[in-house]
C-alpha cells in the first residue's frame, strides 16, 4: 500500500510540473514592475478556455498531492 501511494505521489508530482509549465505566461514588462501594476487593477477578467482549464487541473493536482502526502505520513507513522 505504501509503495503504491508513493508511486502515485511521484506521478502526481510530475503532472503538477507539466501542468504549471503549460500555463500561459503573464506578460509583465518593466513598466508594470515600476508602476506596481496599477494599470491592470481594473482590467481583471476571468480566465477562459485553456487557461481556466489548466488552472483547475493544477488545483486538483495540488489537492491530490496534499492528500497523498498526508496519507503517506499517516501510514508511515503507524
């Protein structure tokens, strides 16, 4: 059981890395660094399409990673 969960944790870890790297990059330039991003304050929009999907996948994989980690700690302590 422990080995199966450990393998699942490794697979989820690799999938998290892939999911984070596939997310679209935010184009921040030098002007937003100097102004503190004040121009983008009122232009926030909900992510749609691929970006929204990748955010949901990342959140689900993060929760799964956390749950598997806690389960492994519980099993190893008993």
